[in-house]
C-alpha cells in the first residue's frame, strides 16, 4: 500500500508497481570512469544507469548535475528535479574557539575536507601552498586533509618532503563531527580545488562556520559558493598561490569573506531542500 518510493542514493528497485524517485548526487563515475579503476565499477555503473532510466523522477543537488545526468543517461531534462542540499545547525561560528586541535596541527593552516581522490585535484593546492610559503612575510603554513585516503596521500606527502617541508601536509584520515567543527573554525581558509562535484557540501559547511573559502571554478562549486569566496581555474597554480598568500596575510580580506560566507550559507537549509 505504498504510493511512491524514494531511493535517496543512486540505487533503486529495478521493478516496481508504484512510481520510484531516485536521488543521484553526481555522475562522475559515468562521465570520468578513468577516476574509478575499481574491480566492480562497471557493474555499479550499469545498476546506477538502470535505476536512473527506470525512475519516474530523478532528484539531484545542482543544475550542473542535472545537465550531467541528462547527458550521461539520455534522460529528458524535465524528468530531473534540482533541490540543493541543506546543512545542520551545528555548523556555526564561535567568537572565541577553545577547542583543542588534533595532535600535529598548529595555526595557521589550510583545510580540505573530503576523500583524497584523483578528482579532488589536491596536488595543485599542495604546490600552490608551497609556492605561497616561499614569499616574504608568509608564516609557516600547512595543509590539513580530513577524509579517507583513496590512494593519493603518499604522493602529497612526497611533494612536501621534496620541498623540504615534510610537515606541510597533514593527513588526518576520517574525523568525527566534533573534530570536524574544530577544524573548520580554526582553519585560516578552506581550500577546495576539485574538478568535479555534484554539490560540494564541505564548501557550504565551511562558510557556515565563518571560514574563508578558496575553490575551483568548476562543476557545481560556483552554484554553492556564489560570490562569497574566491573562485579559480582548477589548473591555475600561480593564481591559487596568490589567493592563498592574500587570504593568509590579509585579515580584512578574511573578515569580508567570513561575513559574505555566513550570509550565503543561510540560504541553504534542509527546510528549503524539503
């Protein structure tokens, strides 16, 4: 006696007597299979494709993803509905952070949140940070990576060692909610150089915590960040170095980005999503 089935993450019943709505956050695996050299990826992609094409409606998080889903699965655009994600109220700034940072981390630092994956383009931000650090007046700086390492962490640490800055890259692995909030609030800036995102929730979480954001002008990221942060070409290493140096050294710039980010983040609520 069900009227409709909502499958909230990619996979849906392949046969149903009632309409099925499936949520697809992005189709990076379909548009860029070279990023997913996993043994079972072909079977997964076939299942996702069938789920999408048999659904009565597809829900997704951004206009970018809607276009990508339509192109990948040849689904009419009118069957795809965009509902941007929301955010928990726990992501909020504090005037005087008193949380203890994880061992091995000292301010100032840049923060990246999310799996360490090829599509996240993290070598660019490591090289840009190391270049920025060579400039006069720059304090010692590190890049803190919070997320599961999908096979790129060793390479990032090697870049830091080659630059004679072995402590410049800190791989924390997965962190709990409390640690994540501490990192967002204490970071000098959130860096998000990704080439492909269906939404980019860490960008929104960072803004909600009052943290300056430097991100790629790519995929869905501009839809989330708007004009509340710095958007750069994901291949513009000198531009990223310039942006990092400016945000780290310019307190007024960070304050302006904090205010703009908080205003922007208030537009994304779960009530609006619903």
